[in-house]
C-alpha cells in the first residue's frame, strides 16, 4: 500500500516514490485501483477520506457532470446523526459495488435502448427490410442479392423450327414501313 503524507503546507508527499504529488495524481491512483493511504505528517491521523472528498468536490465543480445533485447531498446530510446512518453507508457501498459489477451489462442495455429509439437506426432497419423484399421479387437474383448461377433459359426441347416460326410470326405482326 502506498503511503502519502500530508504536510502543513497542504502538499502531499508519496513516500514510495519520494516525490510530491497532486490531487490529480491521487485521482489516478484511484482510477488505477491502486491502494493508498493519506496520513497527516505530524499526528499520523488518516486523512484519506478528506482527500477523496476533496477530489470529488473538485470533479463536481469542474462540470464533469454531477453525480451528487443538490437533492442527493441534502438527503445524505439528513442521514448524519440518524439511527439509520450506518445502514445507509452500507447500502450505498453495496449498491455502488453491485452497479460496478454489472456496469458492462448495464452499458450494453443502455446502448440497445438508445439504438432502438434512434430514428436513423429505425429508418435503416426499414430500408434494409424493404431492400430485401425488393430483391426477393427481382428475377435472376437470389434473396441475398447475389445473381443466380443458372438463370432460367428457354426450354432445350424447343426445336429450331419452333424458333424460326416464332420469328416469322413476329415479323408478320410488325407494322410495315414504306
């Protein structure tokens, strides 16, 4: 576990790397799931929660989208000193843990819902269905849109005489030109 010491000048010192770190560096530790603890340099008091709250406060102020709306914060404040405070803490921790475990599934479901409601997606599906139906009725084309290998040819039993009589008949029906 990495130990960070907070000095009176409000700077954080990473004892494992022997250098000062910023709140942004601490945020990276959190994002990388790296365990750490922040201790007061004089008293040894654990200040980890204070630093984490400070990071959350900065994230909320920077406009990264608020997780903690005014209403949520007011409701949380009401739980302090209440007999349900300990239970609420456990509930929040377990709820967030469950959400994180199922985050990928939830994300996929949200994408499917958004995709289904998207008018362009719906229009593309309808266009694809219409195109498939059109291709089904096109002669010489398979339902998947590929050309047929052996398109239907005139019957092989047709004799040369039948063919020549057809051509003579078609010439008789043509209008005469002068």
